């Protein structure tokens, strides 16, 4: 289950059947309801907090979001002067790092933030760039 306060419009989550959905509005009235549309489908059902689940990070989703795998098998996406790097360790834990080009070849800000879910990555990317990650089928 995903906490409503962690989500923003445009986040990807899944329903109890594993269908990919994109959040198109959030309602936090009685029942902590969330209105979400099934991605690329005209149907817009209503979901409640107990009906939606986070999507774990995976190579497949990172590629669909525009990340490229580098020679170290890390995933990287660049946006202007910023590069966001996703690293998987030996225990299959994901960490996010970022680098910023400020006149020298990429100054490294190795924050090594643990990251488990796709919506967390989407939110971080938006905070750093002001843009949404684009999902490519």
C-alpha cells in the first residue's frame, strides 16, 4: 500500500491486480480516496489507498523512463547540467546519486539515497529538474 501523502499527480503505481496506473487526481477526504486512471486506457476508475501499491524499481522501468545503462551497468539520465544515476548493489538495493556540471566535468554529489519505488524516483527527479520523467512504452 502507498501512503497518499507520498504521491503526486503523474506518479505510477499499480492496483491489486498488478495493472499499471497513473495518478491523475488525489482526494484526501473521507476514506483517503485516490482517483487514478489506468495508463493508456480511457477508463478512469476510483481507487482507495488500500487498493494501490508501489512499483519496485527495476531495469525494465528505468529504461522505459529514459535511463541509459552505462559501462558500469548503472542507469543514468541527463537533464541539462544534471545527471541522475541509479545504482544497484550486490543485495539488489537501489541507490540514487546525482552529478552536476558546474564548469568542470561533472562534480559528483554522491548522496547515495536509498530508493525502493518508482514513485519516489519520479518525485525526486521532479524536485531536482521541475520536469516529469517520461514513460515510453
